[in-house]
């Protein structure tokens, strides 16, 4: 932790970066994002099992991008990112949203995070995405902090099991998702936290023509959630922030995970794996499966 | 907005299943429709006049025509609209024929559907915006691919009309198959004698840039504005200083390692070679695969022989780019290789005829070389096996052709003629020789062609036997040809000294590969498709790409030349104005909304999407957005569908218009 603070401070002092995006502690079992431009403020930075947010989402915010821009040109931004968050960076680089050379990636040797703020870090409370995680560090990091420790074995119980839902007959599955999506209040928190939802104007906000019913009516809710899943297929890196942000506790990542599984199964593609890969959408191979055509 | 609806009966094509008067009546009640009428032939002159008059009388702003496919008559009705003073893009066609009357039987439901189709078109036309045509410049230069007689003719015609030509030939010399032929039917004039003056003319023409030993790597762009990338393969000879003296060729110690493909494998050639004496350009090529220098770095006899230091072992392939406005593809054919089909070939081969096994069973091109004054036997008819003069030759027609069981169902069209020619040549050269021809039918349609075959039979006493050959085998130094005379109904056995197989003309192995680079379709054999079999025989379906010669189908020389001149004139017509008018149906990016993910750029099949920098007031780029080159965009709409934030609109088919159509259903 001290090492990170020292390192970040140096970066700011030497003006190597315009800002550091990181986590600060608020209370015992909770952190929040912080954007630091003053070197002395770097003492606020922390790295622990409560660093839940995917800070990559901030890299594409106009206000933060503006920090990096000056008369002289573009300066770097430093971001604290867990190895899984770095996958979002990779995806954003593939989609021309950020440039690797404008970025300083400060990562950690990760041993998992809690499923939610406030709970104790142990096998029972391990975040779902950490259960079968095998990337405890990332080759894309400029520097990784913290010691290497094992991820605790998951001993809790998942609320929704994707494989169980897959087994349901179509009508039951429909019923399940209708019930879930009916809860949606169209607050778009899922969209706001998603690092890959960077459109300047989301399709749901378009009115001429109106693609998606905007009141939180069941029909529009369904449309929104399906559009979200489809627009993220082959792109979602599985950070799970949408689900964590949803105030109505809709298991949003189920569809995303299903689409990711399909991408891998049909095209051998995993989003956020390598900046050298052509993106799944937009690349074509004669051997591509056509199973998705209806 | 006042809309006019015009419902066409298309004779009975539509009115048979659609109650046209009822459609017209019902549609008059759609809000916005001022006038509605049905008529027997809307595309006819009176029909168009009806539209024009209605526009004037009812002060219409837009029109909907319920008729055949827009593919047929959209242009007609748009012109009628223009004549009446309406923007052509305020015309919508509801396809009541292909989409309705032709595919339904029940009058009631077809009529209902027709009404719905018109209603959709009305809702769309309400939102249509007037558009004006886009002008794109034309590069007045032609790329000709293939330097056989077809490519040569096309290049000369275009160049003589005053336009630049880039002629790309993959072999070291131009000339194609015609340069290998002995004499040509139906006049028996010497092939080389009529061809070489044209080859020389190509080489000397100030408007023709000749690139031999070169291949097209890719072609981008569109009619009037293609960009071709060409690979110039390393000859290992500096073309600028080589004088073509041939010293290197005669000094090369590799004499018997490589067969000459020009001589169809009947002779050897050195590692450094000029394919044939009249080659254009007269510059050798070093074949790396057999040259000793490339094997062990030694030898270099040619370097010593060359007093101009033109040998360049280190020469590498070079790439060049040519901007052209039109492309003429003239890549010709090859012969079906009888008996020795490569593994995985879709053709079966003729193992039973012993080609490849018996040295004196040869194909038509090999016979051309043997009969050719410049060939390996200096024009004397000698068998490849022992150099003896054959006294009895059997010619077999339709080898490969017209034989679906062996993979080809078409007639190669030229073999009847060249077989007659070859049998005749043999009889002229070997007076006591006997020639036999096995044929299925004789196809000699063409000016002086039938007469030519009759001459072979009647004057030169060539024996024509109608029937197929089942097998050829060797016995006591003779080739026993076992066949059947189907007219007499008896089996025939001929003990021949030599057998010539008239094998089928097929496309080059790489024909589909080139088609994909150029972007033109081909048939199941690999022949390039013409746009219309009757009315557009030299146009490919890709605008600005034309076809000439045997790459399109089996063709003889006169046909190849005629096609070449036709293709050349098509290109010249294209160049007759300085710019082309293009439909304004192109995509446009909303730069404010574009997030710059460039998925559109990845999916655009025409490479129309460019990157545009958006700068802040200090001139620092803060955003990159997509920009669509209006000249390159073909309006396919792929980008529009891909854009996640729907920041691209296709003019004439924008989201609002399409939504309105769907909502009207
Ligand atoms: C045995 C025999 C005898 C014949 N006798 C007669 C006759 O007497 N009279 C007559 O009218 N016709 C005759 N023909 C037919 C004649 O050969 C053809 O009509 C004629 O050669 C067709 O010309 P072409 O230019 O279309 O094709 P080709 O002559 O095949 O020329 C095509 C050229 O394109 C080049 N090429 C191929 N692919 C590429 C590529 N990818 N890039 C660049 N260059 C490429 C080739 O190297 C070649 O130089 C005979 C044919 C045969 C087989
Ligand atoms: S041209 Fe004559 S020999 Fe050739 S395939 Fe046709 S019919 Fe047979």
C-alpha cells in the first residue's frame, strides 16, 4: 500500500501523469473511487479486498479525459486496476477508446474481493467473479503491488446458478427473466458503471425514432435489458459491476455471461484477452460458425 | 405534403391476384394521400404521362408507385417524377409483383397485403428527404489482367483511344496460349506471325505500362476509382539494363533440370531462361528453384556471361499501386490435365487413356508445339518417346468435356475445330500418314468453320469415327485404341503410333482467388460470370470490371478478340465524361454522437470509413470519429446496422423512415 502511494506520488511529482484514479478507504469495510491530482493526496490511496469498483469506467469520462489534455497535448492518466479490470482496458484499447501509451496501469497481485461492502473477506463472501478466476496478475500492468496470496476457496452459495437456468424450458426461462426485468426502474446505473457503455448517446436515449420504450414498463424493460446484453456480447469482460450497481438486485450478468460463453464456444473469443486480437464483432473468418443465424 | 399513389396492374401480372382498383381506392383514404389511381401499365408512356399530369393537377409533392420490383422500374418512375418537377428520391416503390401477386394465390389476402405494402411506402415517403446525385471523379486508366490475345487486344484498343493502360501478366512474357499455337483455324495462318506484331506494339506503346512476371495482390475502391496493388515478382535480372542478348541463357550450366512450360514439358530449359524467342519483353528470368546459386551460393556463370552486370541475385519482389478507373480481366484458361489430376481435384481424369504413362499419348497443346515451326521438333511431326515420325495418329475429342461423370458437363467449343486443324496439319506434313478422329458430334458453328472440317474430311482424308474410346494400351510398340463406331455399330481397334487428346478448357486453378481479390463472381467451374448472358456479355456484375476471352467461358481467338474490343469500348465509354454520377444513397456519421469505436470501419466491405480528428480549441485532438467517404460508400448499410449508438444514417433509408414503415404495418 505504501509502495503504491509512494509510486503514485512520484508519478504526479514528476508530472508523468496528469492524475491518478484510485481507491480510498471510507469506513472499515468500504472504499470509494478517488481522482488525485495533488501529489500529497496520494496518501489516501488504498489497495485491499474492498476495492470493488472497476475504475476503468472513469477513463472514458469526458471530465477525466479533459484532465489529461493541455495546450501541450495529451498527458498520461494513471489508473489503479485489478487484473480483471485490466481486461476492460484491453477491450477499450481494441475499440479505439484509449491508447495504451496514454495510460499508466497500476495493478495489484489480486487474491479476490468481497461480494459487497460491509462484509468480512472470507470464503463465504467471495465475489462471484473471483470464484473461478485464474488471473491474479496481468501482463498489461505497468507495475503490480502487494504480495501474491491465494484466493480463498468459495464456501458460500450463489443466488442464481446460470447452468440451472439454462436447463429450464424456454417458457420457464422467459418467466424468470420477465420477473427479473419487471423489477427494473430504468435508472441506468448498470449503464453508468459499465466501462464498455461509452456511447456518447445511448440508443435508449434516442427519440427520433424511439428504439426503446423509456418508461419502466415491462415491454421497454425487456427491450432495454436485451439490448444491453446484445450490445455487450463479445465485448463484456465480466467485471460484474452492472449487477453490483443495480439497486433492484436484478442478476444482470447472467445474460452477459451466457453471451460470453457463446462467444468462446462458437468463435473461441474471449473479450479483453489481448489487444492484438481483432474484435469479435467486425472480424470475419470463413470458418466462423453460423449457428447464431436464425 | 400531398402524396399520389399509382397502382399498376402490370398487364395481368399483378391484377390477377391483387384487386388493383380496390387497392387504389383504399389507399386514397390514407392520411396524406391526395390522389390515387390504378392503371394497366404504369411504366408505359401513357402511364408515365398519367403520373406527370396527376402531379400537376393535384400539386403532388411525392409519389408512391405500387408496381414490380424497384430493380425493374424504379429508374423509370424516378425519371417521370423529375420530369414532373419532383425530386427523384421522393418516389417510393411498393413491390406488388415479386413481393405480393407472384407469391400469393388468394386474391383477398393478396389485396390486403398490397394495401399494407402501399401504406408502408406512404409512411416512408412522408419522411423521405430530397437528395441530389453525387459526382465522383473518374481515373481514366485501365488495368488489364492477363496478357493473352484478349488482354493484348483490350490494352491496345484502350491505349489507341488515348487512355493509359497498365497490363499485368503473371508469366515472364505476354502472348498467352496463342503464342504456343502452330497454325490457326479456320485459315491456317501461323499463330506467331499474326500475334507477335501485336505483342511488340504493346511493348512499344507509349500509353501501355507493361508489367510482366507480376500479379495483382488486391483491388480496392469502386468504378472510376479503383486502387490496385501489384506484386512485381523478382526476375533476378535488372530489366533496365538487360539488353536481351541471351548470353546468360546459353552459359547457364543447368540444362536438364526444368521442363519448359512454354513447350508443354516437351523440352528442357535452363535455370535462367526466356520462355520463347519472340517473348515480350525479351528479358530472361532466373528460376530460383533450380538455379545452383540459390542452392549453394556458387556458380554465377550468368554473372560472368553478362557484360552489362544485369544479373541481380538479391532482387526482391516489389509492390506498386496503380490508380485505375476500370479493370478488364483477361486471364484465359488452362487445359484439363488428363490422367494426372491432383489429389482433391473435383475432376476425375482419364487414367484409361494412359496420359502421363505413355509418352506418345499427348494433349492438344503438346501437339501444337510439335507442329509448330518454333517448337522442339522444328515443326516436324515426331513422337516424344523416340523421335520417330508417327504414321498413324488417333485424335480423341471431348476428353473431359461433355462428360459429367468426369466433372465437366459443358462443351469446350474449340476442340472440334483444333482437332480438325491438327489432323489436317499432320496430313500436310506426313503425306503417307493416317489420321483418325473419334468424336461425339462435330460442333463447327462459326464462319467458315463447317467448311474447314469438311476440308479435313474430304480433301485431307481424315477418318472421322463417331464414337467414344474406352481404353488405350501399349502392345508391340503400338498404342491400341479400343473404341466404338456408333454409326456402323461395330467396335474398332486402331494400332496408333501416337494419340492426341483434345482435353477440356478449364479456368486456371487460381481463378477463384483472383475473383475474390477483384470482387467478381464465378461459376462452379471457376469461369467468371458475365452480368447478363445476352445483353451484358462482357460486363461482370461489379460495375467497372469487364471480362474478355477464355476466362469467361471456352472461347476461340476471334471470339476472345471481339470480347476484348467490346470490353475496351465499355471502358472507353466510361471515360467519356470526367465524372460519374452516383446515387446519393450513402451513409453519414453524426460526428457529435460518434464515440469512435470504429466497428463501422471494420465491417465496411468497401473501405469507405476514414478516421477524422476532432480537436479542441488548442488544436489538441480529443476525439476521433468515423467519417464516410461519399465517393467510396456503396450504400450497403452494413455500418448503419453495426453502429451500437445508431450514429450513422443511410440517406434514403434512415432509421426514422424505416421505423415509420414498420410502424405502419
Ligand atoms: C490445342 C489448342 C489449339 C487451339 N487452336 C486455336 C486455333 O487454331 N484458333 C483459334 O481461334 N483458337 C485456338 N485455340 C484457342 C485459343 O488458345 C484461345 O482462344 C485463346 O488463347 C484465348 O485467349 P485469352 O487471352 O483469353 O487466354 P490465354 O491465351 O490463356 O491468355 C491468358 C493470359 O493471362 C495470363 N494470366 C492468367 N492468370 C493471370 C493472373 N492471375 N494475373 C496475371 N495474368 C494472368 C496468362 O499467363 C496468359 O498469358 C486453341 C486452343 C488449344 C488448347
Ligand atoms: S468442341 Fe467438340 S470436341 Fe470440344 S467438347 Fe465440344 S463437342 Fe467435344
